[in-house]
C-alpha cells in the first residue's frame, strides 16, 4: 500500500472502502522499511461519532487486522 505497486484483492477492497468513507490513510511510520512498522496506517477523523462509525466499517475489511480510536492523551 505504500507505493501501490503490489495491490491485492484485499488492499483494493480497503482502498475502495476508504475512498467511499472519505478516509485518507497515511503510514504511521512514513519512509520506514522495517517490516514490523510498515503495516501501520493512520486516518484522522473530524469527530468521535464519525470515527466510531468508520472504525466499525473498517473492522469488517479483510485487509485490516485492527482498527481503533486512539485514546485521549492523559497526564502521567
């Protein structure tokens, strides 16, 4: 998905769904070649309700292992 060179059926499904949801997926660790970091992507949502609906839809896609809303930051 980083260079869109090796598109599989699953990644095509993911990209189509993301486009329909209006989600722009960005690598969490851009430029990394470490295989433990490259699978992670992030998408910003305008508000929590939208995020909850879209996470539910993303979790149904075979190419997604996990989708969640980042917890709010807290003081240590």
